[in-house]
C-alpha cells in the first residue's frame, strides 16, 4: 500500500515538474519553433515507424524459451557467457566473427549487475542462460529497430525523406527482418553495422570537400566496414561501395580543386580502416590465422560442396525468390522492378547501392546452401530502391491526375473548380501505393509475432508432463523433443518405432514422447499405429509455433510385472525389496538389464545410495555401480508409505570380465558415512552367467 502511494506521489511530482518546465518562456518559444519545423511531419512519421518496428521485434522476445528453436542462437550466446565467467576472450572458433559475441558479452555483464541488484546473482558463475537470453535477444531487437532509423537516414541522404520513410516502413514490417531480430544471431547486427558503414560512405561522397576530410572519412568509413565484416563475413562486399564512394569523392575534388589528391591514397586509407575495424571486432584473427583460414574453408566447403540437409537448392536464386514471395508477393515484385530500374537510372546513389546489392545477391546465388536469413543485411537496400520507385510512381500518378483535372477545367466551361487545395489529396497517392504494398508483409509479421507471444507446442508438452507425469517416471524421448527436469528419468534419442510396444513395457517405460512431424518426414508415421491412441497431442494448427508432439502411455502396471520375489528389508523394515528381474546372462562388455521393485513401508529419514555388485565366489567385485535410486529423480526421502517403485540400475560388465557364474548383490547406504542400511547384509538377487557370444 505504501509502495503504491509512493509511486503516485512520484508521478504527481513528475507532472508538476513537467508543468513548471513548460511554463518557462524559453521552453514555450522552443516548443513553438518545433511545431513550425518543416521536418516535424517526417520526424513524427519516423517515430511511428520505429514504434511499429519495435512492437514487431520486442513483443515475442521470450519466444520458445528455455528451448532454443533457432539452431544457431547458442553459437553466439554461449561463448559470451563463457567469456563472462572465465575472462578468456579468445573465441572457440571463427565460424562467426567475434564482434556480435563481444557485444553480447557487454549485455551479459549488464544483465549480471542487474541480477545482483535484484538478488538473483552473487557471482558471475551464477548467471543462468535462461535468464540471460531475453536480455541478449532484446539487444538484437534494439539493433533491428535502430536499423530502421539508419535506413531512413540513408534513404534521406540518397533519395529524399519520402523514399527514406517508405524504405524504413517496408523494413519495419518485413517478416524476415522482424523475425530474425528475435534471436541472438549475427544477421541483424550485420544489417545494423552495414547500414552504419554505408551512412559513412555516403557522407564520404557528399561531405569530403577537401583532401583532409576525404582522408578522414575514408578511414572512418573503412573502420565501420571492418566492424560490419566482423559481424558476418559475407558483408565483406561492402569494400566495393567503399572503393566506389572514395573514387566519387576524389573525382568531385578534381572537378573543383587544383590540389586534389590521387585516388589510390584515400583507397589505401579506407582499406587500412577495414583491417583496423575487423581487428577491433575480431582481435584474435591474426594470432590464430590458421584456425581462421580453416574455419573459413569449412564454411566455403559447407555452402558450396558438402551442403546442408533440408537447406539445399539446385537454383539458389530461385529458392531465395520463393522465400521473398512468401514474405510478401507484391513487395517481392516491387523489389525486382526497383532493382531493374536502378540499372536504368544509374545515378550516383544507385551506383553505390548496386555496388553492395548485386555482389551480395551473386554471392548468395553461387552456393547450394540456402538460408533465407542471409538476405537480412541486403534487405534495407532493396527497401530503399523500392521506396524510390513508390515515390516516383506515386508522384507521376499524382501529376497525371493533376494534369487531367487542369485539362478538364480548361475544356469544360461549366466546370466548377474545387474550393479546397488539391495538393494534399494528390500527396496521398504514394501513401496509397505504400499501404497496398505493406498490407501483406504487415499481416504476416503481425501474425508471426502473435504466434511468438504464445507458448510453443514444446512448452505446452513440457508443462503437460510436469503436471501429469509423476516424479521418478521413466520416459522414452525421441531426439530433439523435450528437456525435462531431473525429477524424471529420461532415455531414448532413437525413434520410438525402433522397438515394439512390448519392449517398452518390459523395460519399465511409462511414457513415450514422439515428434510426429519427424515421423511424417521419415514416412513411417503409420508404424505408430501399433502404439495405440496417443494419450495427448500438441500441434501448431496455425495457432502457435512448434512441431507436432504426441505422448503415448505404455499402460505399464508395476504391480503386474513378472519378477522373482525377495522380501529382503532395509532400514529396519522401512523398505522391502518386493522382487527383482534380470536375464541372468550377459556378455563381457555388455550391460545387464536389471529391475528392482521397492515397496515402501515407512518414510525414510534421508537420501540413500544404491549399490549393485557382481562378485565371484571369493567375494571379489568384478563389476559395480553406485547410484541414487531412480537415477536421483526421486530421492529416497520423498518415497511415501504404500508406494511400489521400479528402479532400473542396469549394470555394465567390463570387457575384461572372465566367463563364469557370479553372484549379484545389492543394497543401500548413507553416502556421507557409507553405513549400510541393509537389515541382513547385502541382498543376493540371483546368479549371473557371463559368457561370450558364440
């Protein structure tokens, strides 16, 4: 209650301070000047675009967590956390350059300090990935949002404010750009740094009025190009527009000054800046040059020769085109026409943009592996060209409509001209074209963001298991399905159809978790019919993201399991070995399948450790295993009277074990004191014959 009152008081004080500030004559004068500022409409429009872009990038920032549905997200985030905890800033590999990882390292440090202030952490070793990932993702989303502002700034410099605003809007709603900004990956940072470098290149062309300024801007632009390459290798084609920009700047100087310099010197400075920038972002590249070259070679081999299952195309450029159509068909065609018209216009601005776009597209078209996210750094420039086309077409249509109206006035004596100004109405033509182009991408991006804000099928399946499957249960999990807490015993990895249903019941599995989408891909979904009706299913159905998961129950009844009776007691009768089961024969180097059935008579005061020993006639141990019962999923202190529990402490038999007949002993002990709780010594549970297969 006191906190709410304090918050209200702070709000009242803030409003009072704002009112007092506005009451100052100088402030009122500045506000009136702001309202008369000609750039205010563009600034307001840009602000609205930034808000829209931020909404499409930040809303679903926790998408899928703690699972990582993006296959490459860990490659940037995990090294950053390792560096935070070890102060070893050398990268594990150069598959990606280092700048994005170092930026995420800074975010991880800020997250740690905020966590300390919030009582979450005490040392950097406490930083948990699941807590850090929303922070790292938010930073990527921030870079993606700032890229919209840079797109506007670049467009305003090259083609005018209107084209810049339209380009920023197109990029804001483009589904690929909005979606990629949700992950700790390199593509969105590469887009941000590419735009920043390009702004510097344009400034070099437009503002180098003297040789000194040209040299300074050449180094600065080169430095930013190097930093951009230090986020993603394929934006190294930025060197081409850098060289073009320097050449244009020097040419302009030669036209206006007698003391202009030779082109080679600024180009050399620009290339020096590139190397310096790359070294700033990836400082270990030179000391580890062989590793860098090997990793680059591996990337080339992967993309051009070995391929990537599920991401290959015979005609990569067509695959990228299909991906762009899926992100907005009308906008994709607008990109294509705008790119073609840029070749026709051949203005300076077009020359700079094409110097980056064309080599980038040729680069993507030259490799067999297709990842649509590799288009992200190129998207702002396609949006710029599209923005120019929209402005020019809209202006031409508006002029045509204006001319037609004027002709009508002159030819029709009875025509009464409108009393209102026609210019505001004709100015809406580019806006109408923009709205038409933006409609589909915006709808797709908004729908994607809605789905990201909902739990994925994997999260729903995980929550269902936690709510409905008892702790200690044994589950078979197919590969890449669920990650469960330690209270469950998990086996598997292979497809569930690897074994018949009876095998799972015999081994004590209670539940089977299946990735049904993988079944469909492998064309063996019909094999699941042998497992009966699923207990529960989770499918996307257009309402959320994630594969289709199906959970089956084996119908295992522990009480009905066949077993050899025992009756041995532990803990002064608190625990009874109701029975056991094993095949009685095993090969050296094999694993003895073992099932123990425990009946709980009274609560156990603490957690105990189970031992399994294979001994010879002299009592010498040939194989042993010490483990918490139920793999620690349910400590013995949580066992309740009346429960019947099945444990599967399978025993590995060393390859060196000589063939023969041996005795199997089990029991429990206090792991702190090693004191046994067996009431009558180690419990003998039969004979095991070790023999080599014939």
